[in-house]
C-alpha cells in the first residue's frame, strides 16, 4: 500500500487536487467521537461523543452548545445522531436509550415506551416520514403521526444493528453483526459472507470473538485480540445507499463491500483502502466516496485513492464517523476529536 504522501502525489499527477486536513477540533484525550450529523438549516454539525453531544458551527468551527445528562441527555455516551424532517435531533446512547431534542425540549425513550433496546447505534428516515432506529435487539420503525414504535427482530439476519440507510427506491438497508438485511416494505432479504459480503481472510487473522451470540460485556466494539487485528466479514459497522443505486457496507476486516444489485465486490488494502476495518462511509456532492477505517480516511473516486492518517493531521487513526458539509468539507471523527478535511 502506498504512503499517504505518494497517494497525494498520484492524485495531483492525475490532475486532482489532493485532500488535506485544514482544521482539527479536540474534545479530550480520552474522549471518542462516535457520530456526526450535519444540519444545513442551522449551519451546524452535531458531534456525538463518549462524554456528551456538541453543536458546532459549520462556518467557523465555533462550539455553540454542549449537552450532557444535566441538560436532558439520557446518557453521555452518544453512539448515533439522527435528524428528522421535523427538526428533531435524536441521540442514540450506550445503555441509555434514545433522547430526542428540539428547541430546548427533551424527550427520552426507553423499552417501556416501545424502544427495542437501551443500546442504540443508528437512525434513518424514509420518504413517508417513517423513522428507523437500530439497536442491539433489533430495529424500531417509528410512525411520524402517531409516534408508535414497531419492532423487528426475527426478520433481520442479526439483531445487533449498527447501520441503516434508505436508497432511492425507499428500501431500507441494515448493517448488522451478522450481515446485511434489506426491507422493501413487503419482504426481507439478507446477505452474508457466504454471498460475497466482505473480502477473504488473506492475512489469516484470528476470527473475532464478538459474534452477536455472546454477552453484552463482550461487545465493546474493539477490533483486536491481545493487540492483534481480528476478522469477521459478516460484522457490518456502517452501510450507505449510494446515488447510483449501489449499496456499500463497511466490514470488520473484510474491507468495504459494494453491492450492484446482484453481486458483492470487495475493496481492501490491496486495492488502496487505508484499512480493512471500515467504521464509517459517506459520499460527497461530486460522488466521491470517503471511508473511515482503522488506519485513517480513504478518498475513492472510482479509480484513484488517497489516504489521510495521523501524519497528515488526523488526531487518531481510527475514524469512527464521517460527514459531508454543504460546502463540500469532510468531517472525520476519531478519538480525541474531529478533523475537517478540504476535499
């Protein structure tokens, strides 16, 4: 794999300006940034961390607000941030359920209110307003008018849901700990490594102990066994419905997988991807893909790659969240803070 500097030089050789880290915003040496969500109407980006949630001004990076338990957040460890069309901000927490916020008003949802589980990791919304919540015990669909929660568990390939994305046909895609599921409103379909999801284990890494069948204490989202990288291609951290209709899935050790409607095609470090553990995915306005991995951020335009790592300005090599701002900048969340990348 080429070094980041060589990749940048290659991009320039092709007539492409190289991406660069232009700002970093620190949140603390032991704090993790797990979620990012852009709210264009407010000119803000919401930053979900292991110590609360921040509202940051997109234009100048100024911190507008910080919310913790004392402000109404159910739990400080925020793993997901979702924005619905009514202007609500939804915060999925680690063992604290979901907190919803708008204009100073908070509402928290627990299993007693219909939420599938206290551990919440993803959000997405369909055209009709149906709002989906991914948890460690299935997914919820929340009806926009009634607020009624419907839970799906056995319909999924695996109940531990980390990513949700809605495609142009309004189908809902779920990235789980056991593969990918899709719901088209009538039927459920699933794909696993046996169907081509995730690249082969060419490095002969030990298989991950996190299987979705163990105890919650084992599900710490770590990616190493005694310091050595592990492998589980069915484990999907993130999923993205691209504009061309393809579906992208970030896997644990199997790189990033692209589904063209019939076949899964996998991209790994051998192809130019920074790392084979892919935590986060995004597509910018130009159609370029951005992958947050365990070895930095990779930019991929379909032909050429560029990778940015700690030596290029990132605060840490594990990139857990990626978001695209209206001005085209890419925001990347890691341990210690967020980097703003000029694409």
